[in-house]
């Protein structure tokens, strides 16, 4: 008789090792569901994305045949979409998982509406991130240029300080679970994430480094076929002095390997998102996660 898996308690104080254990256990319990959702939602995006990523990679060897810039921006756009969709997916699964008495019985059909709504939240949050970084970079570049014109030493010092400020983005990792799991507003999510990140800096850095390292290893495994095919294709293309686009068999293999690369990259990023969610639940209990704006919003909905 198979032993039923025990449901993981979400809101609970945990150390870095416990956060890692909870993330691995959650991934194990929901692996088939994640794989099914990935195959239905993520894989079609990856197939389309690989067309542009494949061409972009080949442009490094045959630049006259491909328009690198167009492929690059389309590929980045599709990567952003797939990242936001899968962020919505993993936190939707967490929401349904936490609502149930047992870890079993969650289906894709039950989650479709929530996935769309939560993916949109992830998309708007990511766009805000990008706009803030772009604005910070633009204003920082102007400040450095003006300071450097007055004093080169001052310009270099300010540039170093601004680069150091970008490191502070690590304190905003809690924004996504606050926005999606706690239904908090964007402003409250940023403020709460930074406040709790500074308060728990040791646990935050330990979680990001440890889970990020494991994620990178898993993603690296999926990148091996693409690297082997690309190197082989490059060597054969140079050896017979023919166009790389003429090697039909390797072209197909490279396309498949790029699909695997893109799929593995986003799929195992879900592990990092899971780790961040359990970090979030370990540094604030449910009452603390509800900011003033969130309480008012819930009261108005009664």
C-alpha cells in the first residue's frame, strides 16, 4: 500500500535548509502536474520561441543570412511571456495546494481562470520592474556623465555606487508571492518585500544562492544537447566549407535541442519561484502579509 504524501504547511518559520527541503518536497508532490501544465502551456511557446532563438544562435556563424536584431527582440519578448505565464502557473498551483486538506486532486481545468489572472499580475509586475530598471539606468547614466565631466574620480565613484544599488533588487524577490499569493497591491508588495528582505537578509541570501545554484545545475543539464549540436554543426560547417544552413539533419537536431533548452530553463526556474514562495511564508505569517491596503480591499469585497 502506497503511503499518501503529507501536505506541506505553508505559513511556518523555516531556516534555509528547511526552505530547500519544502521546495523539493513540493516539486516532488506536484511534478506530474507541473510537467502536464508545462507541456500544455509552456511547450507551445518554447516551440515558437526556438524558431527565433535557433536563428539567433545560427546568426553567430552565418550573419549574412539572418537578421540578428529582429530575432533577438522577438525571442526576448517570448521569453518574457513564458516566464510570466509560468510564474502565474506555479503560484496558482501553490494557492490551490494550500487550500486543500490533501496535496492530491489538483487539475489543470480547475486552475485555468486563476492561471490567466495570476499570469497577468506577474506580467504587469515584471513590466514595472523593467521600467524602474530602465529609468534608474537612464538617470544614473546622466548623473555619471555629469559627475565625470566635473571630476573623473567622482564619476567612477558614483557609477560604482549605482551598480551597488542594483544589488538591492534582491530585496524585491518577495514581490511576486505578495502580489499573487497575498493579493497585495504593487506598492505594498514592493515596500513589504524590501522591509522583510532587509530584516531577514541572511536567510534571503542563503535561500537565493542555494536554490539558485541547484536551479542553474538543472538548467545546465538541458543546455548540454544544444551546446553539443551547435559545436558539431560549427565544426562540420567549417570542415566542408559549406553554409551551415545546408546541414539539414543537424538543423533539425539543433531546433529540437533549443526547444529543450528553452523548456528546461523556464521549467526549472519554477523551482526558484517555489523556493522564494517558501522563503516568503517563513519570514512573515499570514497576518503580517496582509498590508493595510489588502485589508481594506478585502473589507470592500465583503
